[in-house]
C-alpha cells in the first residue's frame, strides 16, 4: 500500500508509539485487502466495548493504547458496553465486573472517544454526510450508514475502527470504492410488510438466502427510519451483507430473488424456540425517540403482569430526551436500560429463562450465546398478552 511521507514517519515511530501502533493496524489490513492507499475519514464508530465480550485481554489492549496517550482525531462514538452505567446493580452485575467495565470506559474517554454507548450513533449526533468516508464497526450501523445515510464504510472490527479514529484514515478498498457499491441481486418482495418485525424478517431472510450480496430491494414500501434500522440489523445477522439499495433505478440486469410470505415464515420458524417467554426485550438496534414514544403510548394506564419482564434498550441520549415517556414505561412495570443491550450484557444474570423480541438479531444472538431460550414476538402480542 502506498504511504505518504507523513504516514511513513508515523510508521517509523516519529510521532510516538500510539500512532505507530495504530497505523501498523491500518497498514496490515490495507495489505491484506490490497488497498491502494489510506483515505481520510470523517467519523468512527467503535465496537468491542463490553467487558462481557472482550474480557481481560481486551481491557489490557485498550488500557495499553490509552496509556500511550493515544487520541482520536475525528468524531468517534462508542458501541454499547456490558451494563447500564448507572443501574448496573439492578442488572445483577457484581463489583468486580463493574470496575473492569469502568476501566474500559475510562480508557476510551481518555482517548477522546464520546461515551455514547449505542449502536445507533446516528440518533445521538454521529450523522455522516452523504458520500463521506467513515470507519464504523457495528454491523447494523454499517449497513444503515452505507444504505440509508449513503456514507461509505467497510465492516470494521473494534481495533481497526479505533486505529482509524487515531490516525483519521482508513485503507481505501471495498465499500469505499464506488464500483464495489453496486447492487448484484434484485430482490422482489411479494408480501405485505407492516411491522418492524416484518422488516427484520425480510433482512434475515435475504441474508439467509444470498449472504454475500449487495441486494437491490425492489418495491420496498411503508418504511421509516426505525424499519430501515430493523432491516439493516437483520441483513448483517444471517449474512455478510454490509449494504443494500432500495431507491433509484438499476441499470444492469441482475440475478433475481423473490421473497414471499412463505420465506419469511421459514425464517420465523428457524428463530423460534419452544416454550413461553418470561422476558420481552425491545430495542435491537437501540430504540429511537419515536419508538420510546410509541411504546409509552401503548402501555399507558396498563400494568405488566407479575413474573414477566419487559426490558427496553436505548442510548443515554435518547433516554434523556424521552425521559417523560421513560417514566410512563417504568410506571407500567417496564425497565428502560441505556448504554447496553440484551446481547452485550450477560443476560443470564437477569434470572429470566426465555427472551422474546421483535428483532431477529437479538433472538439469533441471545439463543446462541446467552444460555437463555429465545423467540420472536410481535409488539401487538406483547401488549395483549403481557399487560393487564
Ligand atoms: Fe445493538 Fe445490541 Fe442489537 S449492539 S444491534 S442492540 S445486539
């Protein structure tokens, strides 16, 4: 990969160890993917924050970086961590875990990363300009950024997004290049999509059937930001998809795939375990202000039935903005947690046995890594079955 004189100096350690370490990571990735050079980025979204996921090795890596006085040089936001930073005791987190998670947060803070702790950075001020290059490392946010915001990012890992934030650059390959962003499959939808779960099932089904594609989803209707967020998360769950198209005209003749109700039902079956859920989780990806508002309206003057939990996940930014509605939800017996989610927090500590969610991503990962059973549920069923 071609390096400028300045970048050569960085690599030679002339700007200190932190910068040297960061550019070494970028050069290694650039060499693997045969990138031509490094390009400037406007922002970074950094994953690998939960102590539950990264453990002591991850903690050491981050502290080492921050102790070398590494500093980010572009807007840098953080993915969810492994607990609500205020209500961790309520979640069953012990003191040792808390302290280690806080050391991770402090390391990021020292490097200048905004402690947003959310997978929806675009709801809390990290909104890349259309056409800009970014280095984001949360798969759902990567799909959303490429497809809805029209920014350009590869699916980064936590360390590479952090390295990019420190250098302000990323290797120029993959989805940074316009020629690699063209659709290569035409997906026709022959069923009515109404709810967030429908959009999530569509994403999961496309990822299941054409896992390495850039689909053009033809005839997508009834969508809003929250439904596109649900679709983005699910596309990256069952497949390796980092981008889709849903607007504009297609010039080339593309291979076709038709998705009907039956295909969505197959996905629903695949993700549904037997048994009755005792915990409902909403907010994968993290809830928007509008979603909190909608949920609060739906449960106003109702009470969650005994022995059930309804946990809602969002960012601190949205939590504070929607505080009035958060109170309504809490009064109805729900819990609104921020900074973390059902997947990156050790949800076994909740004491519940079977989680249900309207997100295919949440169900897929809770079922595979947490030890809880998991299944899909429509919000309308949540309100009718779990409230009195
Ligand atoms: Fe976000 Fe957690 Fe889902 S990070 S996309 S809420 S698994």
